[in-house]
C-alpha cells in the first residue's frame, strides 16, 4: 500500500481487505484440511492400497518367492478341481445366505413394524443379539450345537422322530450348517436396515391407500416394496461383499472340511497362504474375490448416489 | 357393529400371527447364546449324559468351568491382550476419523469429493482380501506373532466407516456455528474441539462402539498374525487354545466364549440407541 494514500485508496483497501483475507483464509483452510486428512490418507495408502498392489505382485511369484512367474499361479488354480469346488461353494454360500437373510430380515422388519409402538423397541433390541456377539465365538457355540451325540439339534430330531444328522461331517449337511449360521448372524442386520427404511415411508401413503380400500398384500406390493427398492438392493449388495468374504464361521465349524467341500475363498486362501506357507498361491485365491467385490461396490455407489441425488 | 367387530377380530388375529412369527425368530436368535450359557453352568457329567431334557439344568449348576478358566488356562492373558489391543485401536481410530471427517465435511477443498468416495470404497474392502499381503508386511516390520501388529492393522478396518459416519453427523451441524467461531478468531482445532465434538457426541459414541466391536471381535487378523499363547486375543485364544485337554471340554469352552462375548453385548445393551443409529446411518442415507 502506498504511504501517501488518499481517501479513495482507503475506500478501495477497505473493499479489498475482506476479499484478500478470505483468500488467505481459504488457502490456509485447504492446507489445514490436507493436514487433517493426512493420517487417513496414510492409513488408506499404507494398509489398503499398497497391500492390494503388493498382493498382485505376490500372486505372481513362485512358492519360495524367488522368481517371477507371471500368471502361472492363476493358471495352476484353474486346473485344480479343489479350486473350482471353492468357487462353487463361495457362490452357493453367498447366494443362498444373502437371499435368505433378505427374505427373513424383510419379514421380521415388516412384522416388528406392525406391532404397537411400545413393543417394537424390545423386539428390535432382542433380535439384534446375534449380530452383536463376536462371530468367531458364536460360531463356537454353533459348533457345540451341531455336535452329533450329546448336543441339542440331534436331540430334538430324535424326539420328533427324525434320524440324527452328521451336521459337520457330511458334505451336504456341512454346507447347510455353515450357511445356516451365516443366516442366523446376518438376518438382524437386514432387519434393522429394512426397519429403518419402513419407518421412512410417509404414513399418509398407507392412509390414503386404506381409504381407497387397498388390502395388506396390495399395500406391500404397491407401496412398501417400491419405496424400499433402493434400500433392499443396496443392503443386499453390501451383504454380498461381506458374505463372500466370510471366514470366521467356516474356519471355526469345519475348517473347510469334510474333504475341502466347505472352503470359501477366504478360508482356502488362509489354508494355502498361511497354514501351508504358499503365500503367492494364497494371494492369488484372495484376488479371485476382487472382481465380484468391485462390481458390487460399483452398484452400491450408484445406488447411494441415485437416492441422494 | 358386526362389521367393526369382524375387523377388530381380524386385526387381533393378525397381531397374534405377528407375535407367533416374532416368537419363532426370537427362539432362533437366542437359542445359541442360551445353549452356550446353559452348557457353561452344567457339570461335565450332565453335559455327557444323554438322559432327560437337555434344555434345563437338572443336576445342579456349577461355576467350576469358570473357576478352571481363570486358574488352569491362559484365559486371563487373552482377556488382557484383547484390552491392550482394543484401547489403543479405539483411540487411534477415533483421532484419525474425527480429524478427517471434520476436514472432509467442513473445509471444502479440492479433492474432498474424491477422498470421500475413496473412504467409502475402502470401507467395502473386506479383511479376507488383504490378510496375506498384510501378513508379509507385518513380517517385514518384525511384528509377526506380536499383538501390537493388530494395533497397526485394525484401524484400517475401522477408520473408513467411522469417518463416513462422522461426516454425516458433522454435516448436520449448522454452518452458522463455525462462522461465528471463526469471527471470534478461533482456529480450526479449537473449533473442532470446542464446537463440533460436543455437538456430535451421539456420532462419536456410535463410532466408538463400532471401533470397539470390530477390534474386540476380530478373528482373521489375529489368527494369521499371532500364534503363541501369550500374544493371542480372546477370539483366537478361546477358539484355538482352550480346545486342548478334556474330552468333554464343552463346559469350559462355552464359559470362555460367553465371557468373551460379554463386553460387546453389555455395551450394546446399555448403548442400544447409539449402536443402532450407527448401524442404520448407512441405510437411511442410502
């Protein structure tokens, strides 16, 4: 600023000063912002992005990690019958579990929502217990439930006159058992999100449809389902990711057995990569999950954007 | 009159049906924890016996399994390790998340949108995708078979969701508040601590519960990164190390599982509304 400033200059600086200080402030603002995001960025970079690319690199090494073998590990896996069993089981597990969690979670949400307001809290609270218990530990409880001679499930079957089942030692029942535990664990999550969705539907819609004489199934078909379409889809996609990535249940209940029939990507990768020490092959198995995760993530993001737009 | 009576009758029947359905769900949901708790109080003799109805205790309850847990196993070490891991994980995760959420929700800057999307995508990355490269990285850092490796890796499972959750809470705070504070000459850190945090307490509680639960329940990472008994946490210790010994180890095993489940379950019971608001934050936004 010139030392011999006139009245005009003073007026001008008075106009300029707020603008400049705002710009300064903005600049310091983004500096502060970047600084505050730095720990987050370091975390994502160091513990998610870098390991991801590192795992691609690892998957292209030989077992002793001394030579680069390109896509040989992936090619080798596709020639193994066990690997295809893992792929089929992963898809079967994910598909059946997500489907039943959605159906049961929706049913429970609708039923709880139909109760008098006061009771809802209690039932909602109780229903969330399976979700709250650490899964590895509740799987341990299920392991005991499935025990064939001294435990609960076969006792009930015998009492009602059905022959006891070898829950975890027969391939079919072992698959059934691990999927059932996942449904037990995940249904509460579906219930709670669908219930929140049901609460967000304006009551007037139901009131006016009642005046028009719509029956309960009609209201479900023409009001509830269309209004919840987005939540139903996003929750199922989200659950697809989490369910495909299952580890705890299968590791605790069957360790992939009997005869590798219940392995999914996560447990098989653990078996190869950590338990038997073939890190590159284990990394390759894990990476097979990635395309499905990426597609699901894409649609989740789109679903969320659509509903906020 | 008759029509109204019929309608009321139909409504009562519908309500009754609702209670029957809920009853079935509650039995399905609560049977495993009930069975676990019941078994933990039964004598070995009774667990082994095939007589009578197994769903009640007939021959007297016992605390022996709990006693043995504390005196004959490493259970207390696992418990201590779980606490030693979870406390720093929660603190570190919350600090990182609060700073990032504040910056992303308030200090509109170039790249904020990209980072926000990246945070959300990272939240979708499951632990079973990256445990093998992380196993190698932890080996390189010399942290293999150390519980501290978990303090390093757990925040990556927590921070993305916690940040995303807090952005939602911060965004609901009126902008006038921070403008007033800025005029008063407060810097961003003061503003965050003195204005945002007090208003966002429900969000902070929800995020803290989430952080605690993830860290306490984690199973894959501790299973992959730690193996000796003195480094194991509750989940892996209970599942892998308590199994040894007795043929009828079920009582002790269930006692361990029940005790290990208690902290997150109690937290849920006392802070249910915060827990649920955190859980549904995603869906109501979706």
